[in-house]
C-alpha cells in the first residue's frame, strides 16, 4: 500500500465513515455513538500527526481522482494545508467531547453528530485541497453539512438563521464557482502551485484576472465574514454552543479565511497579486471589517452575539496579514489562523457552560460568575486577554508579527488599525471580566434552582475542553519560538520561497 497516496484519503475518511454510521444509529445507542465519535476524532488526530512528521521529514502526500481528462480531485498535504488540518483535528476532538456532554439527553443526537462529522470532513477536504476545483467541492459541501447544525433546535429563530446562512453562503458559492470556471477557461488548470499559476498569462488578460480575484475573494469572504458579507454570522448564534464553536474556530469562518490565503499565494501568487495592485484593497477591506466588527461587539448584551462580532473582527486579521506584502505579515496572519481558533473556541465553550449551568445568556447577567464558576471563568479570562493581545498569550504573538509586518511593508496605517482593534477588544471584554470577578452574585441564577451560591462547576465533559484550550493559549504564547509551535510552522510555510527577494 502506498501510504503517501492513501494517507490524505484516510484523514478525510476518519470523520466521514463514523458520521455515516452515526446517521443510522437509534437515539438510545448512546455508548456506540460516543465510541464512534471519539475513535474517529482520535484516528484523525493520529493520521494528521503522521502527516506532520512526514512533511517535516520531506515526504510528499498526495492523492488524485480523475473525473474527466485534465480535471481531477486532488488531496495534498503541504505545510499550509497541515496548519489548518491540524487545527481542525485537535479542536474537533475537544468539540466532540464538549458536544457529548452538552447534548446529553437532547433529542436528535444521531442526526446532530452525523452532520457534525460530515462538517469536519468537509473542513478537512478544504484544508487538503490541491486545486481550486477540489476546494470548491468541499467548500460547498461544508455549506450543506453545516446548515442542519444551525437549524438543529428547530425553532422559528433557528429556521430564520438557517435561511440567512443559506442565502449568504450559496450566493458566495455561486461567485466562487463563476470565478473558478472563468479562471479555467483562461488557463486550462486550477492546480495550486507556489507563486501561483497566472503570472505567465498575457497582459491582455489582466483586467479579467482582477475581476476574477474580486469574485473569488467575495465568494470566500462570505464565510470569512468580511464586511458587508458577514450578516449571517451573528444570526447563526441561535445554534447550540458546540455548533457556534465549530462555526467560529474549526470549520466555516476558518475555511473562508484559509481560502483567501490559497487564492493570494497559490492561485495568483503574492508577487503577481501585488503587481496587479490587489493586496492593498484586500488590506483595506480587512481593516474595515476589523474595526466594524469591534464597534458592533461593543453594543451587544447577548454574550454569544458579542463573541460573534468579535469573530467578524478577529478573523480578518488573517486576510490582513496575507495582504501585507512580505513574509513577516504573512507569518502573523497564518499564525493567527491557529491562535484565533484556540482563543475563540475557549470563549464559546465557556459561554456554553454559563448557559447550561446557570441559564446565563446575557452579559448583564454575569455578575459574580467568577466566584460561582471559577475554572470556567479563568479559561474565559485567559481567552479574552489573548484577544486583547495581552503579554504571554497567543494573541500577543499574532499582533506583534502583524504590526512588524505592517512596518516592514511600509503601511503604518495598518499599525494604527491594529492598535485601535486592541483598544476596542479591551473595551468589550474588560467589562465582562469586571462583572465576573468583582461584582456580587445575584441571589439566584436564571437556571439554578434552588439558589446555590457556592462554587459549583459545569460537568467535566464541559469543563475539560475550555481548560485544555485555555492552557494552550498560554503555551502558544510563552513557547512561541519552540520548534513545531504554530509560529514555527507558519515560518516554515513562508520559507517555501513565496517571497523571492522580498525583504
């Protein structure tokens, strides 16, 4: 057996097969469903670890499936793919554990976990895509498999959120499809390559390539929640907490941001994109999104909506980093893909714990939660401080590299955007921490009867994941320079000669 061909396929199948089996399980087969969920997540993590080791040793993992002459589905494990697929694999295991505890006793669990596994399968396919066609297939599969999770509760608000999600994401998919087909008619290939595959086209095609770039970025910008394409994301917060965590940290918004990285570096090539003057408009769009998302977050009392607008802002750091013409900004954007994931999933895990244990959904209800649920609130506080860029956290590493990248690219206005974003982050997170740690508890919580004021945490399946990811935020910040850290891997990606002669 040729493991260099089979391993990418097995990584995809490790979540696909358990998901298909879970669909047909009766609701009362709790034990078997749990075994399938956890074993699939562990298997994926093991296989991804194998690929990480192989790529670091110089091995090449690629699988090809011919559809038509010169049209193939391609799965390839390059360093950029492994950055995203490793994040997805690690966070899927933790989110699966959390979802098992969160949905205990809930109806339709087989349907939920079936689509949950298919969603991660699609995200894995997006990460490992070796050409734009494969990316498009899995990108649209991600839309279709996530929709049932958004509407899982079956309420009118859930259905409206799902309808909004479909309208936005299918429209984005149509733009992506149009750009992909147009690109293929010009080039006859969709293969991701270092430096892109468009720079040899005649200058007569440059106007078309500019329009295609806009189509591709708009199509991916829907899932990446670029303003004004972000409207679906706050509405989707009606979904259960594990789905919110999946949307924001593991799958959907990350797939959009990852797609923007692929377009800039492996379709157009960063030098060619700069020559066409495409990077500065992308940096402006990302900067507008960063500020707008933070401003909207300030005025949200609903905790999950404040976190949703925070995601709108923070995910655009990734697009901003890749739009800074130079390796330093790129490293900042790529490492933030990982760091934002672990910070944001921690926040949503904690928000779910507050909702499940105390019935808290609003920031105005969070007085004294630090004394009532100290471990959950410590994890929340670490993640919030990371979002602000506090020293020794993962967020500080991302923002430092982005600021240095902006300076190296001679774009000082980006530094001011990042400072403004950090101040706004503090403005909408510090009041939550103040309420949680320094204000008195109410006599009774909305969902805690009879009123019990002493320390009483969430069940361990709900508590362990945010403690693990909260610890990871500190580890990624303190040990950022260690070999195989997210920062070191991002540096490895930029060492692939993306920047020939660029300082």
